[in-house]
C-alpha cells in the first residue's frame, strides 16, 4: 500500500496528505494535524496556526529524538498526542488526527462507526475504539488515547472531539482515516433511507475467498492503443477520486482492449495516486506477469466475454448510491429523462454473488441493464467506452443524491408510463 510515499521526503508526504484531507473537507483550516516518525524516533509534524489552504513544505516541524525542535513555526499543539501514541505503539510510523464531519457526528453521540458495513472496510481500518474526553493538546489526551492504541486500536474516536488513526506509514494511516470517515458517512446517509444492513463475519469472509491468483503470461511490448488506454483509464480514475466516486481504498475501473484482453486497475494501490504503469493487462483470463489486478477482475472478465458491446466497467462507491446499497430502499431512476435513459431499471444484486459466481453476475449486467447496486459493496456500471461508463456513474450518483434529498421535501412522484414510453420510442429504440 501507498508505494507512492516510498521516495518522498516526510515534509512532502505531510504536505500532500494534508492537501488531500483539506481539499475533501475532511478538516478545517485550523483543525487537524499529521505526523511521521523516522526510524530513529525523530518526528516530522505539521505546524500550529498555519492556514491549511496555503501550507508549504518548509512549514513542517522537525522534533528530534530528544525533543529538540527545528522549523519556522511551533509544532502542532497536539504534539503530545502524537508522541504518546508512538511511545505506546513502536510499530506505528504515521498518525492522522482531524475532525471530519461524519466522525465528529459519531464522536458527539459517543459511538464508533461499525466497519462491518463493507467487506474491505474492516480489514483496512483494523480495530476502531472510543476514548473518553480529555482537554485538547493536553498530555492526558495523549496518554488516554495511547491507552486505546495499546489495547490494539488502529482508529480511535475521541469523545466530543474527532478521530486519530495510526498506520505503518502515513499513507496507511490516511487510508484508515478516509475509509472510516466513508463508513461513517454511508451509515448517516443510509439511516436517512431506512435500516442499515451490516455484514456478518461469514459474509465478510466470503469476499476474502474471491480468487485473486490468476495464471500469468509474459507480455509483449504495449501497442500505442494500449498506451493510450492506460493513460485515459488513469485520468478517469483520478477524476473519479477527485469527484469522490472512488476513495483511496475502493473502486475498480477497466476498459476493453480487444476481443480477448482488457486493462484494469491494480489491487490495493491508492486510487488517488495511480500511474499508467500500475494498470494491469488481462488476456484470455490471464494476468500480465508480476502484477496483481483488482479483485473485481473475474467479474469484469465474465462481463466482457458475455457482452461484446460493453467496453468499460466501473465498480465504485459514491456516497449516495452506496447508501442505497446498504439499505433496502429502491433506487428508482424514473426521476428525470436523463436518469431513466442512462440508467434504465437499476438492478439490485444480492450480497456475495460477485464473489461466488462471475457468470451469474454477468447475466445480470447488460447494455439494457447498465447499472447494478451490489448489496453492501457499492455499484457497478458499464458503458460502450470509458466516457459513457463514467457519465453513467455520475448520473447514478446524482440521481441517488436527488432521491435522498427529495425525501425531506415530499414523496417521489415518478415519471408516468406515457412519459417513459415517449423516451423509449425517441431515445432508446425499443
Ligand atoms: Zn483536534
């Protein structure tokens, strides 16, 4: 995970990570702080009272092994929190602390979000615990929170305050932070739709049994078409990340290269920092040597084999559509013509089919049924090309958001049968 940080200076890593957190409104300009611990125990930490919108690499503060400070500013006032956690957990090398809205909501009701909402969230976040209130910036806040990390916590909700996550590096701590916030937001959205469904340990295990080991083949030098598609796929993955249709740990995107091969995103590479070289070529069900493709590869492979007109596929977890995936509320596309024409009747797939039976899943997806809700696993959309699939994903998310919002102002009045027939005759050639 987070290989992008391997050659980055700690100052740049802190800057890039804070940029992501601030840009996605997962903290305010005054709240939140990050640190990295060096091999020898020295710490790099974000400064106190510097506007997060204009933070620079030279603003980061160095705290030596004996506590000596180097930098243009004082360190974050939460330095004791970071120091106590590192003391308690020598395995941790990166810490994120912030006040993201959904986790603040949980901290204000004194609860921890249940990560058994998605098959991957529990393994990404690890153990999530709750720490009682202490004064911000105090040593007591540090020792109390560190106690929860000693108990094996990887994410700790701070009572009436926010959250702290720790990782084997800063990228790992960030992924835990972003994934826990995503779980929290989905639970909150889902509750607006009805009862939220959580997974049993057996159901989570089902996702882990999904085969990831494909036979390998030695690839030939890439064609110009392959290079072009790698670049485009990567651009759209970044766009999906920026638009919050993907998060760093969730989302798979593939594009067909020819009748026997396609390109797909890799397993466990941060979606926000993906490079064209990371993309994996799959040919006749085999994987190019030395790479690990997304765990959705078997599903995508089956869909491409069954449906020659489908040329791009996306598994994603945009927040509003995903809220429908964790409840039994119907996602009705009969809201406006654009939604109905692009999404048609949205299919709901029972949890687990995507891991157990790729061929059966492929039967549920087609150009006439181009959008699927996968229970507790987000959505799957297809398209004739990358742009069409991406557009469909955006329309799906906008439709879901409009449906969630409409609930607070009235009851959904779907488009009439006559209006739908008109669309079918004019735009859908049925
Ligand atoms: Zn704080």
